[in-house]
C-alpha cells in the first residue's frame, strides 16, 4: 500500500453507496507480486498443468511471474492502453491468462474476463456494454480431445464491436489464424519487442475499479458486476487465508475457470496475495480419463482442492475405480462451490477424496460478493453434509420472511440477505447504477438481497436451498431463464417459449424449455435440435436446453403472465399439487402440458 486509508467505511444500502478504505493508494499487483519478490523470489507462484498429459507442466516463480506481468503490461501500454480503459480477456486456462489479468491491474486498466465458452454474440454484448478497446485472446483452446478456434469467435464478434482497436493473440494451439493487419498482433511477437522488464505499478485509489465480471440475472442481458481495488483485495486475501488454511509450502488447486468469479478470487488474486502456490489446469476432469483430477493431485502433491459439485457428481458417476490408482494423501482441505452440494455427493467426496480426514469447506458466495461469505471454517466450526455452515467472521447474513421481516432464532427458512457491507461487495453494475439498486437493494429496504433461499438449522448452520428468482444454476453456471428464452425465440421454428430449471443428477439443474412452434408438422427432433443449436449459437453451449417440450400454448394468466410455478412442477415431474390454476386464461392447456412432459 502506498498510502494508508483515511476512513475505513462509509455506506448506505439505499443508493447504494459503499466505500471501503477511502484515501488509501495502492496497486493490487504490488501485493500479489512485488512483495513476494522481495521475500521469496524463487517460490513457485503458478504451477500450470496442460490439457495434454504429454506436455510438461510449467512452474513459474514469483520473480518470473513479476517479470512476465511487467512485460505484458508494457505490451498493453505499447498498444495505447491506459488507466481506466476496459480490456476484454477471452482466453483458455493458460498462464498468459493470469498474466493478462495482472497486467491490466498493473496499469490500472479494468479487466473484463469473458469465459471462453461464450458465443460471439455474448462476447459482443459484453464488449459493447463496457466499450472495451483491446481484446486479449488466443488462436484456439485445448479442451479434452478437441481444439476450439477462439480467435474465430473473436473475429466474428468484432464485426459488431467498433470500440475495439487492438487484438492481442496468444499462440496456444498452432492453429492457422487470420490476422487483420493493424488490429491483430501475436502476443509472442509483442512480448519479444519489449526491452523494459519493469513496469511501475499505477497508483490506484481504494475505490477505483479493478474489474468487471458479467453475470446473469432474472431479467435482461447479463450485467457487469463491478469490484474495486482495496476492498476486493482485502476480503479475498482474508478469506483465502482463513478458509483454506494454505501453509507456506502447500499447493492450492481451484479447478474453476478464470472466466468465472471463483477463478478470479481463488486462482489468481487470493493465492497470489498470500504468496501461495496456485495450480492452473488447462483441461477437463475427464481427459484423458475420469481419473485426471486425482492424477493431478498426486502429481503435484496438491494440499487444498477446491471444485464444484457438478464435477464431483459426474466423477462419482464414473465409478470408484478411477480413484483407486491414486493415494491423494497430500490433501488437507477440500472444498465445494457454485451450487448446493447434495448429501450423497458430499458423503462421497468426504469418504473417497478426503478419506474422512479432510474437512470440507462448502463455500457459499456470489460474483457480487467477490469472496466467500458462508462456510464452516476447517478445524474450527462443526460440519454438516449439504450445509455451507457459519458465516465468515464479519459477515452478517439474515433470513427474511415474505414480508421482509428478519426471522429470529434457529430452525427457520427464508430469503437470504446481508445487512452490513463487507469489503468486496459489488459497488455497481457497470454503466447502470439503477439496475444495481433495483436488483440487489430494492426488494428489502436496507438489505443486500442475494437471490437465494436458505435455511438456518437448529445449530445455526446455513443450508443454501437455491435461487428464488428466475435464474437457473446449470453445473454451477448462472443463466437467466429470460436470456435462454430470448435466444431460442430466434429459432426459425419458435413463436414463443418458457424456460425453467429442473433437478438434474449431474448438473444440479438442467434447462427445460417449453416451446410453441410455427410449423408443428415439421419433424419434432429436427425442431428440438434447432432450438438447442440456436441457444448454443446465441449464448454458448452452457445455455443449451436439456429437455424441450413442444406445446400448443403456455399457462398464462389473464394479464398475460406465464405461471412458471406450473411449468416448474411439470419439469420436476411432480404434478400432484399444481396449486390454484383458476386465474389461468385457458386452464385446459395445463392438461396438455402434463401429458406431453418429456
Ligand atoms: C449458488 C459462484 C449452494 C447460489 C461463487 C449463488 C451456491 C450462485 C454455493 C452464485 C454453495 C454458490 N451452496 N449454492 N456453496 N455457492 N451457490 O455468481 O445460488 O457464479 O447465488 O458465484 O451460486 O453464482 P456465481
């Protein structure tokens, strides 16, 4: 920190306006890099494990990482980047991604990482919303046995992104790549052209923006959640240290993608702020086989392993023989994030991976919270399967009833809110503060509303039940039902659609689409395929509906509102109690929908 703060906190949840550590001057990368270069230059900062088992892993020391970040920062400067610019990063899980993120922070540019599974169309929305001027990408992406041409997606997007003037391209797959002269540059050439291996860190105010990360809500297009420099830094460093108990010679592995908040906070910033060794894995859990995670844990002697319930459930389904060849004895703490972990998966994880000796940290948090909010601390708090547990010290969660009253005591269930700010609470949604107020601070006056429902058990442990809004959590990825509907309505066959989530054995929730079609006589399989492909094309593969039911009408009230409650029941396969359907315009449509359920 270059200057200490004048005031720790000022806040109100009405506007909302939250400021932490006002008056402080800092650059987060000095705490991630320079500080450790002084005390432990040769410690490994990043272990990179390739998608391909035959490619050697990379070990990058703090000193090397510092130098690579400075060079990358100088590349960005060479291309005109400056403090306050928005830079879009669309990359696979290669070291250049972490380096690009840190290089932006180094020069005070605001990074907006977009998960590289999103479509060109989704990329356009995000680049346009933030008016990014530079895109950092790669020729392709190695994913299991496939290579995905990332630069092609960027090229397609940039036809509709006039704000972008420069594209920096990492060579990841040796793909033949179209380069537009004057706009596109190979990163390795640019790096080679830099002679200055130092780049002084830009001094930032505590509340200057550090990054934007887009996330889905119940309405409209994804919104850019904004995090600022000091508060985010402090909270992520604090939670990383206390939740994972990562010792000085430990190896920490979070399997998320840096395209999601989990990767931002617990692959990049948290571990590096604490001078830890963070493992970055390029591949997927099932390549070359379903033992890959366990092989990587043994290979690099991973001590803390942090993954998602969907991965646990899918590996569990492959059978225990994939674990047998590995001893996993290095593990000390194992974690879960992104969606509720069901008891069966929790028990399997505890027994087979944690060998009944590793505490499980089931961490509840959100893109908007920046860091972990609720989890039982290992060795301190009691554990209970499928329960995230206690709030992190300093966090004040509450459960509200439908009338907005706080539920007191234990053994209660309600809407999960937080009543006091923490350092890494979102500050705004980029370019639209009113939307931030509406979404998070207007449902319940003077509370931050999470969008989740939760239960506090008889001992005070929290169990997250799931979203109470129109957001589906598919394999730990948030997606708004409205977003999927808008996308599939683009299919040439679809007149109207309604999308809901349903319980899915592996993904947690699957996407169930009810569609009214124009040409009902067409081959239904063909229509279904087209609907799926349209969703993939417009949003990305993660938005592809798992089930599609062709219907002649949707259950609408007289005012034209779709009664999603009914559709959810049908999708769940539980039509015993559909509740009051008398307000429907045409109740007979419900019968048809029940009969045709897929
Ligand atoms: C859900 C991911 C149950 C929740 C860090 C939340 C969870 C949304 C858990 C945020 C958990 C996350 N148990 N549910 N341990 N962790 N969720 O923004 O519904 O991608 O609102 O952040 O995931 O997803 P996001």
